[in-house]
C-alpha cells in the first residue's frame, strides 16, 4: 500500500512540474515542441525547453513563444525532418539544424510556403537542397556544406526571393575534388532584379551577376575554375573579396574593374596572370581600397608586374585611399598624382630607391624588407614611414632624429639598417598650437615637429587620432580640467599651452641696454610668424618664441627716451606698452584700456595714457576741445574736453541753472544738481518725511546680495544670491547635473554640488555608475565573454578597458546592459574590472573559466560512478553520501533494504559489525535511531533531532555590502515571521515586511516526500526524499547604491535535547566539528560536513548562481564561528531581476557510530537522512536566491562547543 502511495505521489509531482514550467508557452508551441522532441528523441523534458532553446514573451501578454531553436543530432537519430515539423512555430527568429536528414522536396515547403524562421542555418545536414522560393520572414540562409550525396548543386537566382544574406561555406577542409559545390544559375532575364546584403559562395564556377546588386561578396573559387569571363558582370558589387583556393591555376585581373562599377573595397587573394599592357581601372571611380595578395606557391609561376620585371601594372582612380600589394615584387605607383592616397603597404617587394614625390594625403608608407639604399629624404617627415630591414644609410632627417630615443614605435620602423646613423644632431624645437571645442568636448593639437606618438601629458585628456604624424592630433578632454593651461611634452621638454584663447599679457621687459629685448609674460606663442613687435616705430626681429618669453632684436635708439611698443600675437588686438631706451629692466603695468590717440606709459606704478595734442580722456579717444562754448562764466577744461561751471550753473555748457529743493528736506539734504532730496537712513519720500522699513541684514547689500524695497521691507536679491536676506549664494551646478540622462540627479543650488542618482556618478553626474550583474564565461581555452549589468548609453564608454584577472578582454561590442569581449586562455577564478569614463568597477572573484570536466570527491570511494560533467557521484545501490562512502539502506544477498519515511520521522535499518571497518550489509536488522524534523514557527527555522543531537538551520540576517565588501546595512530576519498558512504538502509559509520599506520576504519550509530529479543552471541533479526544502522570496529590495550587493547569512546551530533516555548517544559522544576540505571553487559541486556525536550533516553546494536568468559565478565566506554556531555569507552579484542558487543537505551516521544496548554486539549502522534546503531570494524587482549555505574550499576543522541552550522537541517512540 505504501509503495502505491509513493508511486502516485511521484506521478502527481511530475505532472505539476511539467505544467508549472511549460505553462508560459502557448498551447500550440507546447504541442509543436512535444511532437518535435519525440521525433528526434531529445529535449523531452519540458522543464529544459526554455533553458535549451530561447523563449521570449509576447508584448503585453504572459504567453511566451520559442524564439531560437537549435538542434544537433548527437544520438544518431535517423528520422527525416519536414516543413511541418517546424512550421507550427509562429515566431521563430533563428532555426539552426546540425547533422539531421532533411526531406529535400518538402523541408522548405512549396512555392507559397511561409519561411520557417528569419535566420536559417543548416550545418552539414543530409539530403539537402535549395528552396523553390525563399519567402518572408526568412532573410538569412546559411549552408555549412558536407561531402554527402544529394547536397546543393545548381540553384536559381529567382529562388532567392526574400533573402538579404546567402552564405555557403564548407564544414570540411581541404575540399575533395569530387565534392559537389553550389553554382548560381542566373535566370532573372532582362527585367528581374535582386539586391543582397551578403553573398558568400564557395564554388568552382564564377557566377553571372547581371541584375544582382550585392553589398558584400565573398567568392571562394575551388579548382578547376570555369566561366572567368563572368567577372565582367560584377559591376553592382560594392565590397569584393576573392579567394582562389589553388596554386595551380592563374586567372586574369577581373574585367569589371575596367568598367563603370560600384566597387569600393577589393581584396584579391589569388595568382594573377601577367598583363599584356597597363590596365586602366580609373572607371572604378568609387574604389577606396585595393589589396592584392599574390599566391607564390605551386609549380606554376606568374607575376602581375608590368612592364617586366617589377612595373606597376595599373592606372589607379583618384578615389584610391588604401593600397596593399606586399610581397608581389611590384614597384610603387606614382604617389604624387593620387590626391587621396593615405595608406600604402609595399613591404617585401625588392624596391631599391625612395620615391621622389609623394601626395599630400599620404600618412603611412610601409617599405620594410625591401632593398632600399641611400639616405632617407626629409619629405617623409609628416608620415609613419616603415623602412625596417633595408640598406638605408647616412644621417636621419632631424624630424626623426629628435624623437628617435624617446619613441619606441619610431625606432621599430627604422631597425634593421646596419649603416643608418641614428646619433645625428637635433636642432629643431616643437611648435605646438592648441584649440578646444567646448560643445563636442574635443581638442586639436597641431603644429610642427610634434612627434610620431601621442605626446605625454599629466592633464585629463584622451588622444583618439593622429591625423597627420608629427603635425596634427585630435582627442577628447574631461570637464574637470580647471587650469587655464595644459602641458604637453615634446622631445622631453614641457610645453604649456592656453586651454582656451587668452589675451597675451606682458609682465616685464628686459634689455641688454642696446638692441635686444626679452618680453616675459604669459599666453604668448611658439610660432614666430604669429608675432609682430615694433619699438619706437621700428620692427623688432623675432629671435625665439615661447609660451612665456619672446626675444627680439631692434635698431639702437637714443638712450633715456620713453619708446612706444606695439606687441601683437596672432589674432589678438595689439598691446601698447612703453620702455625706457637703455634701461635693462622695465616693469610693465598694463593700461586698463587702449590709448587711441596717445601712448600707454607702463614704466610707472600705474599704466596710464599720455594723450597727443588736441586729444584727451582716459583713453585719448576724444579731442580736448569742448563741444560747445562754456556759458554763464564757465571755462573749458582742455584735458578732459568739458566745461567747468560756476556755482550757480551746471550742464555740459553751463547753461543749466542750480536747482534747489523747493519743499525742503525734513530728514535729509538737497541735491542741487537735480533738485531732489538725499534722505537720511530710515527715511524716504520727496521731502524725507516717510518712514523707511529695514530689510533683514540690509539684504546683504555690502556683499552684493541685493537691495531693499524699504516701502514694504522686503529684499530683491541679485541673480547670484537667494533667501529672505540674500545672504545665501545661488550657484548653478556644472552641466545641470546631467538631468537630461537621469531626472533623479539633483542640484544643490546653495553649494553648486550635484547629488547623483544611484546609477550615475561624478562631480556633474556625467558618468554612469556602472556595475556587473552577471557573466557568461568562456572555457579554459578562451573565447567570447558576455558581461551583463549597467554600463550607460552609447555616449558613455570613453576609455573602455575590460580586465579579467591580469588579462585584457578585448571588447567586441557594448551597449548599456551588455559587454561582448574576447579573452585568451586561462583557468580558475578571477576578478573582473571595467574601466570607462575614468571610473573603475571591480567585481571580486565573479568570473570563473568553465572547465571541460570536473572531479568527484574521493573518486566516489569506489562505490559509484563519477559524472565528470558536473563532478557528482552516482552511488551504487546501498551506498550514499557525496563520496559514496556511507551505507544508506540495508542489503541482503539478493535484496536492497528500504527507508521508511513518515511526516516527521525517518527510520532506517542497517547491519552491525564488530570492528571499525566500513559496515557490510547483512540480513540481521538492527534499530537505527529515529530522526525527528520540527518547524519552529517563532523564529522560522528547521530543527533535525536524532537521539540527543540536534541540528538547526535558519536564515538569520540580510546584509547589504558596498563595492569594497564592507557592510552598509544589516537587517535581522529572526523572530519577526508571521505564519501565513500550512499547505496540503506539509509546507509552512511565513512572511514579514522590512520596517519602513515595501520590501516583503516570504519564507517557506517544505518536507520533501519523494525523490525527484531537477535541473539547475543546465545541470541535472537529484533531490532525495525525506528532506527539508527551504525557500526565501525577497521582493522590492531597494539598494542604497547601484554598486552594492546583497549577502544572505545562514546560521547552523548544533545542540543537545533535554531528553536523557537516548542510551546510544552515551557511547557516541564527540565534539562538534566543521570540515570544508571538499570545498573547491574550481569545482561545480562543493561539500561540507558538520559532525556531532557520530551524526554527520552533509551539505552540497553549486558554485553558480542564475542572475537575471543567466548563470554566473559566486563565492561564499565564513562570517563567524563563535563556538555555538557557524554563520555563512552567500555573496551574490548585483542582480536586477533575479538571483537563484541551489544547495542540498543529507544526514548520515558516522562509521564509528555504536548501538549502546544490552546486546554484546556493537553496531555501526550507516544510515542516510536527506535534508534539502533550497532558498530562492527575490531582490530589487524580484531577486531569487535558492540556498542556505555555500562554502569555498578552505581546509578547516572548526570545533564548536556545546550549544548554550536546549531544544524542546517532540520525541516519538522507537519502533522494534
């Protein structure tokens, strides 16, 4: 009867699992999948569907559908696949089939059939053919060919239909000569047209491409090649790559280059025939890049040079920018007639002399490994010239010599020339200029003699381009630059430059007393041609020009006279100063304005204008004649050009009478110039009789805060102040705290300091506060790594560098939530660092190279088989434990004993032996101590009692950690649970809400009734009956900072019950110990044991977490061990939607266990009680964490003292 109940329970649980894991898929998708998986005898478990294939949810609905379906025949299935096997999937984006047999006439359907998926990949499938017509939604079709019968041969262009990408590649190499290869039959006629983004074709026949437009054509020709005349039809190809996979056949240069065509990029890897004349390809007017690689192997020799032996055989179009013809024994073309040619690679071509002329756009010329002789001409100074491994001799041009010792890349391009003298003179100086674009945050550094690498600087700028070597560089700058100058190093000398245009300023002028003058100041120029100086009306010849000093030589003049100096730099207005001829030192005090018709005398303590005759005023801009006669006894002031009036008159011509205040001024004085009262403090009005109200702190008027409206006693603040007394500064924040990217960024207008939201950082919240939530690693062989998290939008990836351990992971692509990068081989656990925008994020120990196989503990002790895919033992019958070194049931010569489990008690029987060896099964049963499981509803814990030994497992604390791993918030979860309900399957449900938040935690404890298999993170594992399953669901947790993570702490307690009737424990007493010897972060499965009185608690853990539906790596730490308990911390990544972990536990009796009875036999029964703990935890939106304990491998034996208190547990009577 019990067996029947057990079978029924298993069926019910299995049905529930199938329903619960597949219910998100529509009914039609489930039926379609069931039919397909039955046919191919794979992926039959619905629980694995959305982990084996990609499932996506319909927008606005809870229904999901299969988006990517990839199947590979690894089990020798012989079924033939038809169109109907896949047409029932209505939303397929990608269909990828490998090694299956297809029905050649029915797989793609008929001419009206809808395409099976947007992207179809057929990898070495059997019985293959091309569809009659490719219909929507299929836009991409890829064949990976195999040497099988009934494969794709000739196919029609009219069948291409809806395709934008058609690819044929070979799955084997080399290709057998008898292997059938595809060939294109162009049946479009006069009016048919096709447009393809990509066509990749491996064939023996050059296709006829008339009326076919192709963006990227990759043509791989296999011997023996036919129809080469068809090259003339390639006029509508934009980018063309030709690979002729034979060294036994020579082809002519493709004809379409001579015709009007669309070609932009061409790459030819072949053996070209010697032309009979120079080939004119100037009609290829869009051609930017031409690359030719000569195949020089084989018995057939050929040279593409004309005229023989090394003439350049082509007349190139003026559009050419890049020209690559290395190792072809062809000489250079005429470089100076190609206006856009920027990059030329002709290394290893037996060239013996330098070109006499070059084009103005040429910035890179590779002539390495030739036979160059003679001295390097200076006309190559403004390019990257590679002449390594030649016979160059003589001195280097000074432009190269000045940087030879300081720039390694320059030396490498000159190495290998035995007779080259690299110790020549350097008399040049750098002449840099700098301009800044504050809108685009870019800068331009240009001038003369600036070098061939990016110059060194301590400023926060990033170089992005060397547009003209030795002459022009571009880069970006950081808003945080506050200095008015920026410094670059050229030839080991620092050169300061103005960050933004600044008017030159003269501090003093030195002279030798005769004719040499040195002007000291700031914001000058290094360029002599920008500077013009006259002294006493005569030019002063510029000798040296620096940022803060200029030396010039003038004609000797009469000593003692004050001479006018006009000093002009660039486009700035000229400065007017003066010097005393013959004086060796002239301190300059600049005039505050220009002296229009006068001299700025700067030799005194105050610079002032001395006006010429007939002019006056502070700037000598007005005539000293009064504009009109001064009336009523007034007189003209000829210096100022204004009238001085008598006491009874006023005005510019003294025509305005003196104006008294007619009504008197009661509390003030009369201003007779205007006839109005100036009131005393506290009074206002025309006669100063009205009371004036005071404002708080007089509106901080003395510091420029504001003015007081004394009629109402209120302040009117100036734009830079605020508050009722205008005493608090009003300061704008830099860049308005980048609120355009995130409205959560706030500005404190009192301090001008930004308060950034959790996803942003920096003084103006200008950079994303990036973090990592999960990583999809690569194997130990290296490869592509997918890093998920938050990295900011497309404009926020400046200076991006990804480092895993000590290796850089080369970035392939990045968006705001995903970095795709490639790393080399390695092993073990590594930290990951992401540097962008000048900020660094480091995830400690969050990456682990995926191993191909894993070891099992103790090699399963010889009592089981090792599943090396996960490192899990599959024990033989009668054996248990993580290393199969304990008995878990009674055996006889022909039967296996059973373990009987009730709701709260687990009983097992085993044989006894008289020595200390591993117990062997017999048919003599003995009594095994009962195990009682109890749920403490007050603190929400699971208690396991066996005789007087008790284990308690509980979730104690939720801790938020900052990016350094330091706790910033700790929340106790104990004794706050509210019992929600007890379900029918013996599951207790608890709930609590964290104080002051809307974060709720749901906690359940379930007794597992039947053994079942389950899948976690792609691993197939087993959950044993009689265990305890603990689940925790944390919803709506709000992080204090986006860089923070959570640590879930679990406490394991061991104690002794009050009942003293357990005789067996009296002879099995032993201290508690914890052993993590089998914890190894380089293994998928880790184990821990906790022992007390010969009762052992085994824990199994997985070094993985499913973060936001993606597997990634985690670590665990021992938080404390105080003798009464062990507290473990599960260190989780920064999950956005979910985190999932999955351990389990089992309890066994030690091999030293004894039955303390009146019998003379001393038994050591080995028995097993599985205790399964699964802890899901939902944080932020919904973080799911399944676990209570994860240990890392640290050999450790922790003796734990007896618990300070006892557990009161209900004791069941033993069965005989």
